[in-house]
């Protein structure tokens, strides 16, 4: 095999270094961990696969519909990615060199494409858990191999009804092993020269139990006094990362790649706080929420039914509770100068051209500067480690520039944008010991960070040139250069 790309969704070098992963450490010693930073408003897998940013293909985690409303959608897949001008999927270079290819479970690759080799699509971009979708596999003959190996398409914690932590952890390990077995068998069957496999099991664990992992990672690896926050977690964590390490070792041992990349779409960090950028606007008198009677009644029901919401109320001063109940989960009024949404790390100016809002096109830059200055002053005074900066203006003239937030909030990923109301910044109550998974959704105590893994063997690392983008687009660029250098020899 000429090139193997092993992807680990949410993979984080510092976490892998903290656990018993001898093969990872062996790769670390012989390869180069490239110093890349990733933009957490953009889909990392799409940047790896296409070499393009969201300004070219629309690959944002949450994007405005641009249909005259201020509504958003997470939907993004291969159809959207491949429609961008100049799109060249990362496997194209191997195909042009006459090599068979194998792809498995890379997010945003659905539906499966016809290739010389095999193609098992991944989830993400609006495709969730469950069995293998009808259009996720090429060729159809691969179905027998997947079924025989117990292939698991995906696991999404909030939708699958796991009852206990051991049950979930066992299922995640089985998913990793079955994926490894299936990929190796299909790779040998098709004699591939280029392979790209992505593991999602680890990110499920990191979203859920980052609080436990952060606690355990503080202690030195292998010491007897090392512990997780909850006593039962450390054995599960040790076993999970050891299983991942064994899967990586099997891939390399069985397939003997000449070159390799280990990649992740983002890192994972402790999710210690929540933030509501619409709430920031409301708290500073720049807009008002527009909740109807149904929304207010829903909030009252949440007080009764949801422990998490009751916990928030218990930390809220009495004078602010009415405002919280009348704003949480609501929409900003249409006359607001700016707005945001859950999952959006920034602000959109409510301009007339894109959203039918009150801000004229010629006034957008001034509104951006005003809001950036206000946000940065307020967060500096409150010692909140976030910084606002103009963002869309950096992509002027790009095909999808209108999708980009006008302002990006730069931060490590510790604070996740959700609905909070005017109490716009507060601790995440779920960053605590994880003693049960009953009623827990997928994202719990961990969130996306901006320091993904991009580790290349020395031969590939030597292809990095001054001026290259030091983000995940570099994986695509190095693959292109590898095959270009091979064809010229």
C-alpha cells in the first residue's frame, strides 16, 4: 500500500499520550506531529477530503439557510462538498496514478461513490446512527464481509438507549475492532494502494466523559495512584485506548503502508462552560427575544421535567429568573442588528441582503467593528477567555462567503453555544463525575477543540513547504504532492 490515512474523530495527541498506547508512541517517535490549528466553525473532515474551506464548499457545522429567514441547518454531505468549483477528492490522486482505493466511514462521504476498489460511506452532516444506509456501500459485494465481521455503522449515544456505562464501552470497542477487521479484509480483497479509514468510537467517549478523562490525564500513565473522577471510569478508559492502539497496530502490520497520515477532524477539550451569543446581544440592549406563549409554556414545563434546567435556575439570581424563562430557547426579534444560534461560534450581522434585516450593506463593516469592540471589552473585564474578530470579510469574493459568520469568536472550545437567554455565560453543569448515562445526550462534558492531530511519516512531512496552510487542508495537499512526486520518478 502506498498511503494509509487513519482518521480518529476527535483524536487528541495529549489524550493519547496520557494512556497506555505503545504503538501510538512508536509512531510518534518515527513520524512528525505537524503543528496545525483548526477552525472549529468549519467541518474538519470536509477540509481533509477536499482541501477546501467552507468559504468554497459551505462546510460549516451550522450554516444559515439564506432563504429570507434567520434559520440554520447542519445538513452537509458529499453532494454539497463535490459541487464546489475545483473540487478534487483526496483519493483522486491515487486513482489518477492507477491505484485502487478503499474508503471506510469517513464523515460527510455519503452517498457511496463508484470507485475502483471499495467505498463505505460515513455519517455526519445530518446522517446519524442506525444500520448501514442503502446508498452507503460500493460495491454491493462488500456487504457480506461487513456483516460477517459485525460491522457497526455508527453509535450516537442520545438515540440508542444504552442503560449502563459498561454496555456502552463494550459496544464502542466492538465497533472499532469490527471496523478494523472489515477494512483489512476489503483492502486485501481489492488490492488497494490508497486507504482511508476513520474511527468514530473514541469521539463518542470523549464527548461523554471528557470530565473523567481530564481528571485521569492529570496523573502519570501507569502509576497506581492514578484515578478518574468516578472510580469505575479508569478501567474503561484504559481498555478503550488500548483497543484503539491495537487496532492501529493491526492496520499497519497487515497492510504495510509505505506512507501514512494519522488525522483527526478536531481535538477534544473539557466542556466547562456554556455561552449564548444571542443572550449577549439581549443583555446589552441590542435586541430582544421574541417568544410566543407556547415557548414560555415550554420553558415552565422544562423547569418541572428537566433536572439540568432546574439546576440552571438554582444558580440564577431571583431577579433574573423571569427574563430567563421568557428568553431561553427563543428567537431574537427581526429588528436586531445581529444574531447567532446554537453551535455557531460567532455573530451574523442581520443585513438586508442576506436576511432581510435592518442593516444596510454599506453599514455592515461598521456594525462588525462596533460589536467586536463591545464583545472584547466585556469579555476582557469579565476575564472570559474569548476574543471576537471579523471573519466573513476575510473571504470576500469566495463562492460561499455569504454563509460565513461576520464575526468569529476565538476560543479553545471550552464554551459551547447553546440557548441560555440573557444569562449568556455560565458553567456547564455536566462537567462533573459521569455516574450514569441514562438520559444523557451525545455531547455532555467534552467539546470540539482547535488542535487536531495531523501526524505524517517523515517522507510526507518533508513535502511541507513554506506558506502552506497549517490546518487540515494540509493533509489533502501532502497527498497530492506525494502522488505528483511518485508519477514524476
